[in-house]
C-alpha cells in the first residue's frame, strides 16, 4: 500500500498505514494533473525538512538588533561625551539605520533561501506525483478510494478500464450504484460499510467481473479503512488484483492432480518421497506415501503412519533381505534403483510390486536431498506374464507335437507310398520295420504275421534292440490277437502281459493287431526294454499319442499287406492254372519274351519242352473227368517238384504242358526231357481208392535261337516235334527237325 498511498498524496517520509491498518486522511490530496518534470529524478535535495518561514531566526535577529541599539545608547555618552543632544540623536539615528539595513539584508537573504527551498520542494513533490501517477496508471492492479458515502475519490486507469470508463476522472463522484445493478451494488456497499465499521481490519474477497470485451475475470479485492488526522474513519481504500490466470492455473493444477490420482488408481501406481536427513540411520528419515501407495499396501489413505519399519513389515519374508540391501545400496551410493518384490497385505493377499527410484541432489552442493520413487502394483501384469509364459510353453509343446505329427504323417505317407510299390510281402516287411523304427525311436518292436494255417504267428521283421522273445508263437500267446484289440502292459501295473514277450527284458509293451477283410493278419508289438526308458516317466498324453500312432501304423500295415495279399492272389489267378497250380500259357509267353531277350544279350539258348499225356481222352472216358483232373493235378505237382528254380513249368492247354529251360542247350534239354518221361512212367495215380494205371507222355523239344527267332516260331517248332513223337508211336522224346514239319 505504500506506493498507492503516495499516489493519493501521501508524502514519502510519513507513514501510510496505522497500526490497525487504516489510512490517515491527512495524507490524501486531490488528484491533480501531473506537472512537467524540470530536473532529473536524481537531483540533489538541498531543502530543509520544513516548508514555512524561519520565524524563530527572525525573532532572534530582532532581539539582537534591539539589544545592540539599547547598549549603544547606554554607551554613547561614555564613547562620545562631547556631543550635545542633537548630535547624540543624529548618531543614534545613524546607528539605528545601519542596524536596520543590516537586519533587512540578513532577513532578505534568509527569505530568499526559504523561497528557493520551497520551490525545490514543490518541484520534487510534483515529480513524485508524476512518477506515482505513471506507476499506478500502468500497473495491472486496480486502485480506488471512496468516502463514507461511497463516492469515488480517486481511481487509476486499470480500475477505470474494468468498469468501462475512458478516464479515471469519469469515476470521481460516482458510486457503485452508478456502475452495477442494484442488488450487486447493495452487496458491495454493504462490504464497504463492514470495512469502515471494522475499525481497521483488512478485508480480502474474491468476485467476478466482465471486462469491456466480454471476458470473465476473477478479481481479488483488498479493502482498508481511510482515516483523517483525528483518526476518524472517513472512507475506504481498495485494490483489485486480476487473479484469473492464477485461478485457471490452480484449476488446471487441481485437475492435473485429480487426473494423476485417478491415473495412479487405475494403473496401481503410487509415489514415495524420503527426505535424506540422516544417511547413517535411514529409519529416522521422514517418509511420505501418496494415497495410491496406501491402497497398494492395503491401507486406507492416511490411516497408517508411513515408515521404513511399516514398509518392511509388508515385504514378503523371503525377499526382505534382498529389498533391504537394494535400498541401502541405492542410498549409500546415491544411485537410481529398480527392484521387484512381493508384499503380503494385512488381509493375507499377496501382491507383486515394482519399485523404481532416484536421488535428487542439491544443485549447488551436489548433496543428496531426497529419494523419489514410484511404486506400482504389477500383480496383474505378473500373472498375465505367467499365463503368457504358460501359454507359450503350451504353444511350444503344441508346435513340437504338430511337428512330430507332421513328421509322423510324412513317414506314414512315405511308407504307404513305398508299400504300394512293393512287389511282395518280403519287401513290405522291410519298409514297415524301417518306418516303425523312425516313428518309435525309443521303442524296440517286431512285426509278426499269422501263417496261412492260422496255427502259428511268425516274426518277419524287427527293429531296435534285439529281442530274446520267441520268433514263432501260438496265436493264443498274444492277448491282442485273442481279444482283437490293442493290449497295453507296464511293469508294476495290473495288466496281463502277452506270453510271447520276455518280461525279464521288457518293462512296457504294446501289441496292436491288424486285420484285413475280417481276417487277423498279425500284430505290431512295441516293447520298452530296460535301459531304454527316459529319465522322467512319459506323460499320459505322450503314451496316448503313441497308442494312437501305433493304431494308425497298424491300419497302414493292414491295408498294405491286405492289398499285397489280394494282389498276389489276383496275380496268381491271372498267371497260374487253378487246377494244377502251374503257370498258365499267358505267363509262359511273358516269361519267354524276357528270357529270349536275356539270351540274346548273354549269347545263350533257351529250350522249350512241350509235353502231352498220351490217350488222355480215353482215360477220361474210362475213369471220368474228375479222375482226369486228378491226373492233371498230380502231373502238375510232379513237374513243380522236378524242375529247377529258374525253369518255368506251365500248363499249355488241356492235357498239354510246357517247360522252359533257361541257359540250356539242345542236348541237355533232350536229356532232361527223357528223364521226365521215364519218371512219369513210374508215377502212381490213385483216384477214389483205386489205381488208375500207368501214364505215358510224348515230348517235343525246340531250342532258341536254333529253331526259331521268335516265341511263336520256337513254340511252333516244339509243338511240331511233339506231334512227330505222337505220330511215331507216342511215349517218346523228339527234337525239332525238318522232318517234324508236316
């Protein structure tokens, strides 16, 4: 208020506010236009403290002059005894005149000095008023003064602008009732009266106002009583300060704090402050927790007293020492830290906490002032991470399982493809064992096939460690064959083991039967031998997967072996004579093409022996066609038993048979034919309990390439030789000659 008091006429050397806060009215002067400043603000002040004439000095001067004249008059008779009365009067007049002149000169000098000092004081006062007016008109705060009736005595430009006035002079003499609506004016006037009645109390209030451009302002108003010289209250002095920005900043700060608090509640994120007063004894340092820290620790905000001891009472017992060492190290080394730990709340709930902190230093001394840390409840995140880790592990297991399944499917597909190309069962057995070893690397196994007689089961392939089990066993020795279902056995469990398995070596086994067209073809037997077990027991899901895989393998095996059996049956039907079991004419012609080609390459020969039963029609007429079939069947068995492995015996048609002798010359073929003819003579044929008599055959022999270059030519040559033997009396052997041609 000091600057404002000087603006309204208060001298800089006098007091502005009394002890009770009132402003003396004696210092209030009428607002005058500022005078032009003549001298600089820093000119030296040579005036005395007073502003009026020095009457005491003049009185003393008059007394001195009077005393001087009186003393001179007394001494005049002693100094000038010879002067008469008129002369004495003349001297007195002269001395008095001189004293008057001297006194007048002195008084004039004194008056001039006083007038000069008064002029300088007026200039200085005008300068101060000019400065104060300039300052008050340019400060943002609004200043005003009112009398007891509420009329404005003074105002600055800011106050006039707030109320829409062009000049402060436009406000002089007006009241609040001229500026505001009646209700608002009455309220303001009531406040003024309350200030004047308070006896000097300062009133501070806040109110809103609308500036000339229509923008809402928030004003802080300060009012104090105005006193006259006698101390009586004659009005008020007030100040309006625009606090709109401050209020907006406070509002934004409160909103920011509210948002921060909400964010901390949502994120379970709180803050901690620790004043580093005593680094040697951390327990004595003041500690503050935010509201969210209380909630994270399971307290209502402000209920518990934040302290280091209270904090460590919450930390999980298994992690107290680790957390203590981390915090002490951070305080001792003045370094940032980050720790994860668990707490146990009062309700027994366990929560995961992540705390991160740093040290704040004094910018000048670099001395640590406080530790600021954030505390976050990361339980949900930790649980989510654990769930994610578990899901990832499950996913990895699923991926591995899918990779295994993909590998198994690939192996099964490759095995199926290879089995389709196998010519016979022996090749199929090798492919099955190779695939099974890859599909079950931790198991040993065997492939067992039921014999055609259905009385035995024979091991045809195996893989893994060599087995000491029986390679041939009865079908009843295997539970899988007896039940027609897979049989699982594990040592120590209540399950029956198959008798064909050596229990001294096997700790676990699985036998799976495979069927084709309702017929049990055999089993796939998987065996876990001692020393093959994994260090950890296999999971039940793994064993179930292996059982399913074994079932799929068995299906593939059953299908492949069934197809091979069917293919072999169809092939036999297509190349074999159903009555004699010998190859038929079609197979012989296919074989001759192959053998002739090989003979051409190897520069060798191939002999064809054509054989016909003599008087076979009479035999049928005498004993019947069934006896004739018996004879043909017995002759077929005879030829199969008495031919080499590389030779081909076939039924050429009716009672006619043919033998293909590879890598044979004509002499050897004739010799072989003669032996066969003689053996046939000694062959005994019995039908329906009676002997059918001796059998005779006629034989013709032809040689490739001597007797023909093609199959047809050689067959025709052997046939011509046969007919020549029949014409010449039967029961003989002829080779082809020119005479054989009819």
